C-alpha cells in the first residue's frame, strides 16, 4: 500500500468518525471469516460499518477527525 492509498483510507475513516454517533474499536482475533462476514452483514443491515484496519491508520484517522480533541491513546 503506497502513501496515497494510506492517505485516502485515513481521509475516508476520518469523515466516517466525524459523521458517526459513536465508534467501537474491537480485537477481532479468534473470529473466523464466516462469523466476521455475518457480523459485517448484520451491521450493514443496520446502517453500520465494520472494517479491519492497521492500528496506525486508525490512530491517524482519529487524530485527523478530532484534531482539537487532544491526544488519543
């Protein structure tokens, strides 16, 4: 993934964070593909999204979305 792709992902995620009433960060380890796909379908049916992203991209997206909110850890 090159820098432009990373910047695009960060920008999209930042916009999602700004528009969302809340966000959840979960550890998906141990969930098999079938269960994760089912969860994603159920979330989509409710108008929500699920994505697997690198931690560093997540932190940068939150920083970009809420740059005046202080440090995110």
